[in-house]
């Protein structure tokens, strides 16, 4: 990954398990990849607690899916699948990655607590890490230049993990090649296809959001902070047509 | 006003009283005017119930302020200052204006009820009117082609009228010429300067929002509907630095 | 309609326009009809402000759709399509219908204000009317015995009109014959099929809710008041599987 | 406890301290016990940090109270009274209990943070544990078959710990024998009767909820996930009469 | 009523029906009356739509209850019981009363919409009227000096009408003579005692709030605006003991 | 510190970093100090992770600032700057301080999670500690008499950390000597003045709150629990004038 050569700043996406990024925001990833944006995935377990798929299988699937989406991928060890805890050592580890990758934009699971225990804890850790990444005096991170991200956005794996009382932004992912790449990336997680209709669920969710937005498909993201715009020209579309 | 000749689509701002637009979103207006966007004000009373200023004075002040901001202005009669009611006849009247002016973007006071009675009622009426403007079968509006706006945004005149449980977007209004124009437009409402520090209040609010956003000054707007973006490239800045 | 002969109490559904009930809660209606529950529709306009379909066509479509769902239907005049106002005369008119039909359960559009102006106003009127229906001293309603409904539930026509900060209950509508009847009833509104994918939107929404609930399809309803149960035996299923 | 012989599935209630279950949802427990449902209590401390009562006394009181309510009871060690932390080891321990007891319904303190520190932490742990209980690959739980509960409900010990922005369901506990058993079970915690009017508080809360529900007494529970119903026939009563 | 002679400023309480004030905030009224504060009631109907009691009986009961509480009382005509509408003429009428009575503190039903239709409308009208009371230019009110109240507080008649997402303040009404006066004032509404346990409900609500506050009984009020204090010395007690 | 000799009970303020108290609630502190209230600061790190200032410099600055405000100050070790974790050992340590200092009022950063990771964790710990401080049986705290505080209030360092869905109380800090002391105390943190306009931000925030409250400057505090008042006489001012 060499984001400094690119003119579009890097997007960094965190996932607690090998398939979270694809199912939660894979359409957005595909959209950005088609625009030439460098993309990097950080996956915080090998899915070893899941009902289906061995860690080795799931690692292979995640690499294949990242390849389809044009992203690089790395795996890190925190506490293991289904065992994640909120510890400052983790926050610092994630902040170190943020300083190394130096992304403009960061994607993470939401910190809403009524979902898989790893998801909300990772969302909390990533939010904290984006702050630590820019504090200059942290002894543990002394060797890496501080870095401030431009925006942190949360993705949801289902309606239960969507933040309440906050509006999402909708990203238009209607282009056929984007839907195709996204679907292919989700399907790459073959071990997870056995019992649940995850692919169908995510496509149906994106279709509902798309119809609301007046486009084919859309994925919602929840900004961690108020968005700042230089003018209204960037805000020329909004949903709410039905 | 000849928005069809312009390449930037028109912005239409509604105010319940002659000074609402300037105090609530005048910085945003100045910013858009400097970008060459056609701007039109619709003011729904002459401020005749206010403690200071005659209707004639306030009309003159509003025209002067609009001129400073580069906006055209029209006054309409609904129920009179402090007497606004929510009636479908008003909604249809506002929808007719929307069809005539055909703006891309609409600004209105928030519909939050704990503020001046005219403000929340006008916010409710404008929201309803943006929907009626695009329904084809309305007998009263038969002669004008339906029109769908791209975005409806609410402005707040103080923290009491800011929507709770919803994040604003922040518009950067830091450029000195924008602050200058905005301040001048607010000061044009000379009759309102006698008893309250409205200008100072709005500049302080914009400074607080600006410091949060990492810029000089910013004004908040609340989108009525989720915003739709073609890619993340448009979302490259967010607040939350302190 | 002769609800007194039936052992299952009547369901009364209100719609602002000829197709609202079918699109907003048609699956629930089909489910109840299959259980033998008497169902009555009250439609408060002929859809005369809509872009497509004449009032006569839409009335015919609504009657056909009600027939498919096994419901009786009546049309009432309030203020006309897109012109509904909140007036106590309307509340009393709706309360009189509640006293005549004497339903156990009532369905209505949500009173959330960011949707079609008629929808939230009708939701507000119906909520008020369920209270007036049980007050004994109303002069205008003196001739009809007061009636207290067992439950008022709101339906949403899209995600924009779903109540925030309140959980829905999900009704399982997965049985093939129910999906078939519901789809057929929506399709009966042929004049509305020209420009928007309403049927697909509602089926996709119901599929997303169904997958969340661990069933095929489900429709959400929002109870107006806390639900009361005689024991936990009735609460043996909940969503949240993904 | 032999829930497989019973035709009514087991109810499992968690308490952080020896008296939490009785004070927070004892009326519901009594109601279910009278219906013949097997009930099991898991108590996560011996109340050793409380102002009154020794651990031995409180254990005895809890056993007596459980006996009155017809429940079996076990005590587990987490971090001790007033010292509970959110650790994945605890979540796994609770998930193991869920797999062993295999309840349909689970009761737990709410995760609202403005209450006794142990209560919200236990609520968080129980919510997470209900998810881990159904994941197939957890090494620590390999020997026990995964188990999915039908519903997780939270109980509140006072109005400060009631979830905001979410409606409860109300369980009718008006029958005299239920009120009698519940009162007796609360009074079994004799060591806690010295300084506070806990019994009176809970009876008054239940009376207020009951009057709202149109019954004698009712206790509120907050479902963790949207409830799923096969038809509206199960929803024939709701509160809101005053 | 001669509030100018009194050193404690007047309290003005609005009720939609003859018994609303007593049941919703009668304990607070009794507390203030015992402190020597002048109190005035404005009742906006004669309860003519209620199930029990004639308008004449209810008027007599209200006068007796006001007498017990040491309040003066006046009846005004708006639209009649159960028929209240939100009209600017009403707002102006209420504003005129505010200018005449010139209270420091105002009590009104909450504007929460899920309650008796007259209650939320009156709450909305009173909130708007407190603003109009201080605008200098209103033609209809030209003859009366503008007046700004110090605080507007809402009272709730039941838990369904309590504002969500906002904390109440609790007023200690534990003194025996206050409970006695309040109970007597509620009981003065003899016609309303026939079918519902209103007195018991309100006493139980006040007992629950009192136990939470560490006192005998307390009644909740919801301030319309943030409270302003000169120092922390006034904030020396808060609830949350259980 | 000798709070027993003073007739005004002690105020105890917690800060995660050497400057948090001054920037978040320094005006309130100055106001109380001028009233003669004993004030004690507990600072939980030496700011060693900050971009500017050495721990020694920052300790010196904090002592100077406390001196300006008339407060005593102590530093405690938890996990170090930017590394704070939520542990019961910390809660007990804070509870022990509460029992030693025995304050009536406690100030702490809010527990809102979207801010500096140390702030929300400290807010959570302090809230929990105020409860543990009054439980009689805690072995670790056996040697110190339990203590119940009268009120816990949260302060916010910026709008991002203000609690949503809850109204603040506003403390009037307009007196020139209070603004002067507060400004001087903020400026004492000279190392933090290099890159950000913290002093200007806080003064602008206080000015906006002051103008809303109808006074010069005001600082908001969020009570952890409903406030209890003996009568309405203490509630004679509220904001909401614009």
C-alpha cells in the first residue's frame, strides 16, 4: 500500500470478523475502489468462534473478497473472536495502525451495544483510536508521526445495529459493476452461506435504502461527527421521496 | 430572478419575519451568493407584532439586507406576524411559490415547537409544501408544472430551536468577505438592535461551531432527509476536533 | 359488516389515500383476514391530488384491493387529498365511525411529521379519535354508545415515516398465500404502478424485517401505548438474530 | 431442574445481588410460576458490599425467597459485590449457563448506566452472553450444544434504571395470590427491610403501572429486540386509559 | 387577586378541564399556597364531554377544590371540552390573561400528543402564549403591557403524558398538611370518583417519585427551558437513591 | 482542606487531565469560590500524552490555576493519560476519595462516549463511585464512613461531549470578577495555548449560553439525577428568551 503516491487519500476499514466489512459496507468499498481510492482492511479476528468455517478457510475467503474489492488486507490479534474487550492497549494498537496507514476516511462497525459483542467493542475502540492517533505525547506511539483522519463513519450489519436518533448518509452504489463486485465479494465468504441469507439481506437493505434515495441501491453510513462542507453545492441530493 | 440562465440552481429561503433569514442562516446565504448562486427570499410577515420597528421600517430593512446578500426578496401574506396557523391553504400557497421559483435547495426555520410560534409553524408548512410541490394532481396548482427540490434544510435562530437527536451539517463561512457581508446584512435590521445582542449572539454561535469544525466560523443546518452522495470524496471533512 | 356475529373482534384500518392501507400494512391485513377476522377500511380521500389515476379509477382500485384482502371499505370526505387539516370536527367524525364499527384493533398511518402531509395529520386525528370514542358526554356523539378500542397501532409507508426512538412489533406474514394476497392487493392499484416501484419497495422492506425476525417476511407496527400481557407465554419470540 | 420434562419452557432470571430479582421482577416470576413454568435464578454475588446483612444471611434469604416463588437458585462468582467488571470471561461463563439451562426466556437488569454499577454491567454481560450462547465455534464452550433463547427482557429496580426512549411491555400481576407471593418473597429479604421502603416502592410502582394498564398491578419489562407475533390476536390489550 | 401587594410572585395554572390542575400538580399548588404565594387557575372548559358530572356540577367542584388549595379560579371559553383546536385567536386570548395576571411561574399540561386531545393542544397554546405575552407590537394586545414570565413548567396527568428524553424536577410535597390539602382538593371532584381510581393513582405516582427523591411524596414538573441558577447552592438535592 | 469548619459544604471536581476542570466548568468553580465554598480538585493524570507541555509543566500549571480559583488540588494515578480503563479498582479508589473529602456536590466530565477516551471513562467511574461511596459493606473501604453526595453534575468540554436528550442547568457566571478569575485560570495552562483557541472557545460557549439565559455568561451542567426542590421559589428563572 502506498497511499502517498495516490492522489485520492486512503480509506481504512476495520472489521471484527473476516466478513464484516463486505456485509456491512462492501458496496461503498466497491464504489471507492472503482474511483481509484486506495483501500486497506484491518480484520481483528479469524472468525474462530463462528458456527461455520475454520479460521484458515475464513482467512482465505477474506483475502479473496478483499482482492475482488481491490483492497489490501491485514489481520491483527486482539482478544480473539467473541472475546474482544475494551482495553487501552487495543486502542493504542489501532491508533498505531492509523498512524501507519494515514487514511483520510475510516470505516468501523457502529458502537451500538445490541449486536455481536465484538462489533460494538471494536466500534468503541476505533472511535477512541482516531483520537489517540493525533495526540503527540503518547509514549507508546512516539516513533510514528501523529495523524488526524478527516472522517470516521460507522457501518451497520443489520437494522438492530443502526444508531437510533441519528440520520445516516446514503452512498449511491447503484452502478451495475459496483453491485456485481459487492455481491461477488460477499459470496466469497462461502463458509457463511450455509445457514443464513446474508447476501440477500444486505442486497434487500441496500435496495430499500436506494428506493428511498431515488436511486437503485444505497448503503447507509453514520458519521461520528457533524460533517463540514465548504458550500451547499455538495449537498444537492437528499432522500425522502416516498 | 431568472434561475434558468444560471448554471447554479437557485436557493430559496423562507423567513417568518423580516430578519429571520439573516440571523438564522445569513452566513450560508452570503457563502452561496459569493459562489454565484441565485438566491430568493420569501418573507411571510412584515414583523408587525415585534416590539421594535414599524412594518414599513422592517420591510425596508429586509430589502436592504437582501440586497447586501445579493438576494431577491418577496413578501407574502399568510396570517400576519405572531398569528400564523397551519392551514392547507398556506401549504398550497408555499407549494405554488416552490413551483414558480423551482429551487434546488430550500432553507426554512426548524419545526421544533419550543420557539417563536410562527417559526415552527412555518417550518411545518414549508416541509409539507415541498411535498405538495411535486404532486401532479392538485387542482389549485394545475397551471404550474410540479417541481421536486433536491434538498430541504432547516436553520435555527438559537439553541432552543435546534433539533434534538439529529446531527447538523456545518457550512464553513470563515472567509472574511462572507463574515463581513453577513454582519452587514444583520446590522441592516437596525430596528432590532435596540434591546438584544442578536448580532453578537449569532457571531458567537458561528464561532463555536467553527472552532468545533476546525475552521473560523460555521453555521449549522439540519437536513430534512438523509443526504445522498455519489461517493465518499464529498465527505472528506468532519468536526469533532476538541 | 356484522362484527357482533363474529367471534374474532373487528379490525378497522384508516387510510388517507386509496392505496395507503395496502402499501403500509396490507400483509398484516391479509394475515388477519385469513384468520377469519372481520376487517373494515375507512379511506379519507379519493387520491385526487396524486400524479396518476383519476378519483374514479382510484376508487375502483381501492374497492378491488379491499375485496382481495376480504375487507369492507367506505370512503369519507374530510378536506380532500393533500388538504387535510387537524380539526376537531374531523376527530369527532372519526370517533363516530369508531363507535359504529366498534373495532378491537385500529390501524392508522404514523403521526411522524416528515411524510405526506395527510398521513401524519390522519395519524394525529385517529389517535385523538380513539380517546373521544370512549368519552360519555360528547354532545355530537350522544346517540352512539361509547367504545374503547383494545389497541391502536401505527403503520409506516416508508422508513422516513417510521417512529424514531420506539421499537415496532413485527407481524409474521411469511405464509405464501398471505404474500400472494398482499402482492395482488398492492398490484390492484394499477394507476400507481407507472412511475415508482412501490410494490418492490414494500416487499423488500418486509423481507428485511422478516430476515431480522428469523422468518420469511414481516411487517412492523408501532403500538400507541405499552402492550399489556397476561403472561410471558405470549412473548415467546423476538427478533435480533443477525 | 429438569426443563425438558416440562411442556412450558424454562425462564432464567439473572440478579447481581441476592434480592434484585424479587424487587425488580418478582411479580412476573410469581405469575409464571403459577402457570407451571420452570424458573431458575442465577445470582452473581452474595451481597457482601451492602450496608445491611451478612453474605450468609443474604444467601439464606435469597434461597427462601426463591422457594416462595417456586424457583431453583444458584450462586456464581464473578468479581464480587460492587466490583463487577465487563470481561469476556464473564460473558462466556454466563453463556455456558444459558447453554446448560436452555431457557426460552431470560430476565436481566437493564444495561442503563445510571444505577448500581453491578446492575448495568450484568445487563450488558447477559445481553452479550445470549449471543455467544448460540455461536457454534467457541472453544471454551465446545462441550455444550449452542442454544438460542426466544426472548431477552430487562427489568428495572427503579425509575432511574428504566430505559429511556423505549416502551415497556406490561405484565398483569393483579391476581391476589401473585401479589401475595411476590410480597412474601420481597419480605424474605429481611436484612434489607431495615432502612428503606423497598417493598412499598415496588408495590407502588406496580400499582401505577397497573392503573395505567387498566388492571390492578402490572410490572414493566423492556424487550431487547422487537417482538415477533404470528397475528394481532396476541396483541389485544394495551395501556393508556388515563 | 392582587398580586402586586404580595411579595411572592403569582403562580398561574392552566387546566383544560375542571379537575386537571388538582390531579396533575395539586400537591405543588398546595405547597406554594402554604408558602403564601398567590395562585390563580384558568380552566378552559366545563368538562361537558366527560362521562360523569354535569358542567354545573363540575364547575362547582372546581371552585370548591380551588378554595381548598387557596387559589382563585376563572373559566374561559375556547372551543369546548374535547373540541379544542390550535388557533392563534386562542394563543392571543391566553397571552392576554398572562399580561393581566402577570405571573412569575406558569403551569400547564405537557404538549405530549399521546394523551387527551385537549391537554396537548392546551400545552402547545400556553407555550406559544408565554412568548406572545412579551412581544410589544401585537395589535390585539395593545392595551396591556407586555409581560415575560420567569418559568413555564409542564405537569403530567399520567405516565403516558410525561415528556420522554427530558428529566423532570421533583417538588417535595411530603408535609402532612400539603398531602391532606391535595387529597381533599382531588376528592372535591366527587363526580369523577365514580369509575376510576384517580386519587389513588396520583398519590401512588407521588409516592414513587418521593421514594426516588428520598422524601415522602414528590410531584414531577418539566421545565420548558433550561433552568438558570445564580449558584450551585440552590441545587443541593437530587434524586437517585435506589 | 477543612470542610467541616466551613458552613458551605465542599465541592469536589474531577478532571482527567490538568486543564479539564478549568476549561469545562472553571466559571462555575470561580462562582462557588467567591461564595466561600471550599473546593477540591482531583486530577487523574499529568497530561503526559498531550501534544504540548511536559508532565512537570502541566502539574505546575494546574496548581497555579487551582490557586487562582481558590481550590486545593491533588493528583492521583489511575492508568495514565490516554490509557484510562474502566476498572472496579478505580471506582473504589474514587469512592475512597469521596468518603474522605465528603463533598455535597461533585463535578465530573460527562460519560458521553464521543470525546477524549479518558473523559467518558472518568465520567462513568465517578458516577459509579458516588454510589459505592454510600454502600456500607465494601471491604476495601471499611475504615472510612460511608458518604452520600447531594448532587453529581457533569460538565462538557465542547458541544460534542454534551449529553443529548437532556436539558442542562445554566449557572450564571456573569460577574466581572468571576469571568476574570476564570479566564486567568484557563490562561494558566500556558502550554496548551500554543495551537488551539481553547480559551476563546470556552468564553464563546459561555457567552452563547449566557445570551440564551438572559445574562452575560453562563456555563451548562447536566445533573445526573432529577433535581429535588422544596418549593418553586428556587426555580424563578429559566432560559429561552430568543
